[in-house]
């Protein structure tokens, strides 16, 4: 089974701290994604990556950066945490179109268990 | 970006009853996916229906797609308490955009 592992389930940080959220997948997926999930707002895409050292902005990239030095690892960085970044962060990965052996590659996302970040 | 919106926002039923959730989206799609999320956990992929399909089954799940109305429905038959979760539809080409979800509560 595909496994997407997020390093921390719960974090509590102070305003202004630098925060690293780590995500590792074990299925050789090309694509990796970071979403945040807030009540009433649903899931919103922060950043995604199609390949090592590649990154693309999602819908809400402000206040975040990412790093993808290895194919299996995608890190989300909060340079200076703020209280409005208190949220549930979800990492996901998927095959790229054409990467999967089956012809019906469809972009199914595999999610980690989430990291609940509280910024005080 | 494309976006699905689920309806209703919340649904409460008894075990054994069927649960139907709907999703509407705005632009053309290549496929539509449904995901489930247990409280405080990550999302799990349930089923995908392609734009040229009208209905698809997987166990107790039945998904329909009407591209002319830009809508999809997810039916869970013979619901169990363990089906209690939030259900999301998602669409997109290079990235997936999720709706806000339907929260399903199945009471014993």
C-alpha cells in the first residue's frame, strides 16, 4: 500500500518561529502536494511539486515556502509562523500522467494523516 | 480553478438507511473523484468516475455523473456507524480542487 508519512501529528509553535512540516512518500510518486484545511473553508492548495527541485504555487502560497530535494520528500516551511497559520496541514502524493503502468492513471491522491499546527 | 460543492453540508441518518450526497462543479472535467475523511485524519480516495462514464459502483458505493448538469452524486447503501465521516468531491486536471464536504453521521 502507498504510504504518505507526515512527521508530526500535532505541533505547537510560537508566533515568529520557523516551522518545518515534513512529508515522505514511499511509492515513487512524481507529484506531491501541500494543502491546508480549515473549518468552513475546506481544503486549499498551498504548493505542489511535479519533480525534484520543482515547485509551483497553489491557491494560497503566501507565508509559505517548500523544498523538494529528494523525490520522496516534500517539506513545507513557515518562515515566520503567525496565528492565522493555525490549521490542519495535509500532504498528498500521486502518480504523474504517464508514470503509472496502467493506462488509466487518473490523478488519485494519497494523503498523509495530517499535521495539526497551533501557533500561539 | 474548478471547484466542487457538496450538498447537503450535513446529513444524519440511522444505520441501514441509504445516504446520498451531491456535488456540483463549474467547468469541464476529465474525471471526478470522491474522498472520505474520518475526524482528524487524512483523506482516503473512494472512487473515481471519468467524464465519459455515467455510473460506477464499488461495494456499497454508487457514483453517478451528469456532465450536462455538471453534477455528481455519491450513494452509500445500507449505511453503518463506521461510515460516519466527511465526504468530499474533487475535480481538476493538474491539481485537484476539493469542495467543502458533506458531514455524514450514521447513528446505531
